[in-house]
């Protein structure tokens, strides 16, 4: 498996915000979001090659049992991940952060997909959203400008995404930027009845790697 980094922190986004979590960040992404906060993951050949046993040994160093598999786009390496997930069994609650643009064959191992569809503000070409199991998927939309909501609401309608599984999150990798956008985004969430997700790790650690 090509690994970017493994570190222990708190989940900074989504429904499990605040949970001590082990982050398993995989190398490689097929998208090129203009505001990507982890461009160091793009090149599949960067990072470090690790065996399943080496990864498990690293995971065992930490007391947390919430495992966040992220990237890059972790589904690029899903066959290697399958071996890992089979071996760790039910020892962890497994969250997967994904763009939702690749089909997953890992449903039985994943407790929660945090699907973050990349919309127009990412400047990727129109991306097809794959189907994920409704009972274990939440959708985290990145909002850069107030006008982004129109495209997002079209997607919600097109893919019939349940409103109670939608979170709106401000785009930004600087605390000041996030604070500014959060203020108007919270007002939108109140008005339209969407759940707001902060980016807690950025508020606390800025955009430091391994935090
Ligand atoms: S999908 Fe994620 S890792 Fe890939 S470019 Fe977009 S933000 Fe970066």
C-alpha cells in the first residue's frame, strides 16, 4: 500500500467531530481540486510503500479506535485496503473520506463513508457521483461562495440524497478565511435547515501536516 502518512489526532469534520482518531492517509488522487489541502498526496509514487502488517503495527501504537481512511482518494487503492480491513476485523470503527467518484467494493468493511462530492468550485470537470449505501453514507459539500448552494441543491435532487445526511462545510485552509465563511454559511444552514460542519483541526492547528 502506498501511504502518505499515519497520525493520531481528532476527527475535525463531519458527524464524528471531536473523536480521537487514527488517520491513515493514502497516496494518490485522480482529481485536482484547486483548493486541495493535501496536494502532497496527488503523486501516487510519493509517500512510502508499506505492507499490511507494517500498517497494522503502526495503528496499534495508538489508543483510539476510530480509524479514518483518507487521501488522496483512498478508493484508488481499494484492493490493498481490502486485505488490511479484513485483517483488522471489527477492532476499529472505520470511516472513509472519499470524493465519491469511484465505485467502492468495500461496503462490508466500512462503517461510514464521508463522501465529499467535488463540485464546480473545485474546478474539476463534471464528476459522476457513484452509489454508496444510504445507511452508512454522509455527504459533505464544500462551500466556497454563497452561490455554490444552487449546484449542490441540484445534485441533492438528482441523486436523491437524504437531507439529514447532508453537511455543508466552508472551504478554507486558514483560520481567518474559515471564520469569515462560517458566519454566512451558518446563516444559510439555519435558513435552509442543513447541518453545518466546521473544520476543527484547521481552527486549532492551522493546516499543519500530521495534526
Ligand atoms: S479529491 Fe481530495 S485529495 Fe483529491 S484533489 Fe480533491 S481535495 Fe485533493
